[in-house]
C-alpha cells in the first residue's frame, strides 16, 4: 500500500473523507427540506393544482430554473460575499454548505415535482371525496404515495452533491476534493489524487446502494 | 332524499365551451338504488362529481336530506363529504397502504381514535368479504378485491349516500355480479341511498329500482326500471333496453311461429314486474289438460320482479285453452293469442 501511494497520509485521507461525508449529509438534509418545499410549491400552484396560482408558480419556476442554469463553480464564486457575511470566511466545510444547498435544492425540487406529477389524480380525488384537508392530502397522500420516487431522486441528488463537494474543495472547503487539489494536484503527487478518486467513487456507490435498498423497501406497487 | 334542481355545469376551455350537464332535475328517494345510464360523454361522471362538488356547479342546487350541499363553505363541505361515500371505476386506492390502512384512511380524516378505527376496519373487512386480505397491498389484489376495498373505504364513516361512478366497468362479468350483489346487500343492511352511474343496462336491470337516461347532459327519460324497460320512448333508451333484451320480436318471427304450429295456438306471455312467474306455467299445465311448449322467450330479473316475454305453443281442446287463458289473465301476466297475420 505504502508503495502504491507513497505520498498519501492515511490520517489526512480519512479526515478528508469524513469532511466530504459531513458536507454531503448536512447539505442533503437542507436540500431535502428546501427541495420538497420547492417541489410542492411547483406542483400545488400549477394549473389544476390544489393551490393553483399563476404568480407563485411563475416565480418558483423562474427561481428554480435560474439557479439550475448557473454552473456550480460559478455559483460558489457568486456566493462568496454571502458566505463571508454569514461565516466571516468562505473557507471550510460549513461555509460550503449554503452553496451546496442552493446548488442542489432546485435540482431536487424538480425531481420532487416530477415524482408528485406521477401520482394518480384519482387517488387525490378520492381523498378529497373523503373530506380530507389539503394538509392531509399533502402529508398522507402526496408525500406518502411518491415516497419511493422521492428517495430515488434524493439518491441521484446525493451523488451530484458528492461531486459538488469536490468542486467546493478547490476553493478550500475541505474534504476529498480539497485534499486531492491542494495536496495532490498542486504538489504533483498524483497518487493522492488517485486515492481521493477511489474514495469518492466508493462513497457514490455507498449512497446509491443505500438509496436503492430504501426505495425498493418502500415501493409496494 | 336527494334533490337535484336545475343543475348545470359548463366547462370552458381555450377554444370551446362544453355544456356537460344541462339543467338537470332529479329527486332520489332515501334508501333506494338509483341508476343513471348514458353513453360515453353524456355527462354522467360530471353529474355525479357535482353531487359532492368534486366539480363546482355552474348553476343549480344539490340538496341531500335538507342540507344544501351547493351552499356549504369549504369546511362544512369537507364535513358533509365524510357522509357521502364514493367509489370509482379505477378504485383509486393508496398503493402505499395495506387493505386495513386504506379502509382506515377516511376514519383518520374524520379524526376517529385509533382503537375505534381498528374495530370499525375489522367490521368493514368482514362486511365486504375481505377476511384474510387485511395486510395485503392493493398491488396484490384482483380488481374485484380492490373494488371491495373501495366500497369498505367508502362506507367507513357510515355515509348517508354512496356515489358509484362506473364501479363495475373495469371488472369481468362474474366479478361485476359479485360487486353488484354486495351493493344490494349493503343497501339492504345499511339502508343507504346509492347513486350508480353506468353505461351498461344490465347493471341497471340487476340492482336499480329507478333509472334516469342521460344524453348530452340532459335527462331524456326517467322512471321505474320496469316502466323504462317495458315502454322505452327515446331512441337511446330503446338501444339500452336492446342491450339486455335483444331486439324485440317482430311480426315476421311471430309469423314463423304460427307456420310451424298448425297443431295448436301460439301464446305470447308478457311479464312486467311479475314475481311468481315460474309457478304460472307449471300451474297451467297441472290445472288444465293442455300441453305447453316453449318456443322462445327472454325474461330478465329486475329489482321489481321479472320483465320480459315468452312465446308458448299450447296444444289442447280450444275450450280448455280458453280456460287456461282466463286463468292466466287473473294474474298480473299479460297474455295474447298470436293469430295469423
Ligand atoms: N375537466 C373538463 N374540462 C373540459 N371538458 C370536460 C371536463 N370534464 C368533462 N368534460 C366534457 O364534458 C362532457 C361530459 O363528460 P363526462 O366525463 O361527464 O362524460 P361521461 O358520461 O362520464 O362519459 P364516460 O362514460 O366516457 O365516462 C364531455 O364532452 C367531456 O369532454
Ligand atoms: Mg365517466
């Protein structure tokens, strides 16, 4: 091992993996929350929706489209003043979180919207006919019936997020991207770049694996 | 008692307006099974969805037991919807919930406690004959079983009315019959009013007492099933009656019977709401010295008794046959002798 990766400091590598994991999980939680909100807003305010509203629909859809159009690298740079204001610095894992969440929530929001659209209209109608409140319909019908799709969507988003954390590493967010760039690429120690790549791939596999298991468990169709 | 007054629904789309329901008036008795029949696009679904305001009426009133549904605010409408059960052609079950959980859903909505919910669900599972399937998911059920879940779910909050939109149209004939039998059973047991929408006349014939025929958003004919069956007036109604009775025998068929029956007389018996018709033929055969030969016939059971006609060849002394005819005329069965045209 030591021969294959002469320059890798195993302790640093493990620490970097932990940082990537941390950023991914926290950003994923934020993405989940905001993405579900955005998705619901898009779905409910759409024509024929439970809260049909042209203006809300237009504003939400525009925001989502704009933030999805901005490449992630550019988004981080754009957000530097904002993170500076928030954290006093733009370096470090926590400072990366706003950019990670803002970068992936609109993407997940669209996936949520697609998942909700897949729900049979008849089921929503049946709930209405039973006298359900809109809140009941949202929590017990919409989110519950689309759960497998929401989980698959979250898995896809998590994997994109792992990629984003690596990009964020390049401006000093920490994690495997940071380690690969500053210790590997910058010093021309390519074994470090390679080791980081392997770990990122493993992390991606892990998320995919867990996501698939959960989605399959939930899918009773 | 349900009253529909001047009920209309106009759909406006970008390039056209559709008058889906056009000034409907209807009154439906408490505890009856009322059928609405019409071809595709007649406005049946729109009509039934207006009753619980899944579709907002353009004009007109819906009154269920003195409550004017069309005047309720959102909150009161939600509460009264809990007393209006609805079942659907495609069942509309929540696939993420088991049979038990699906049936419990309306109870959750009504805020029934968990213990009561469990007891009620068990009762309903028993009522609709789903014992053993409690923990199955809808994906693991047949169409008939899914509709049973739909019915149990619709009955959970003890509704006064049950709305059925093509409840059997996705099922095979045998399953259709079992679901219809279940509907009759709950109608008798629970005394709730059932409004049933269909495009199949045999569904009406089997379980409804009164029927309305819809065409282009309007009711073109209505009355007791027997009346509509025996004296259909509108062309649509005639077509629907032919669905189950076949084309009415024409003069030519009758002529054919006579040609082949030089040995006796051809009698045409008409049953309209007769409940004891099975006995009548054997009674005649026993009481009088005539031989009875069935030539052709079509008799259907409706909720108000049998309806249809039967051609018999009677062989015997003319005197005896006349006595037999007099006997039959004393019952509610109509009889005529078919003469050479
Ligand atoms: N949401 C809607 N928007 C516009 N037009 C509609 C809408 N719903 C129904 N219609 C129109 O209203 C008419 C009646 O439709 P409805 O679904 O009530 O017919 P139906 O008798 O139930 O037919 P089917 O037997 O095919 O279910 C049709 O012409 C249909 O195109
Ligand atoms: Mg319909």
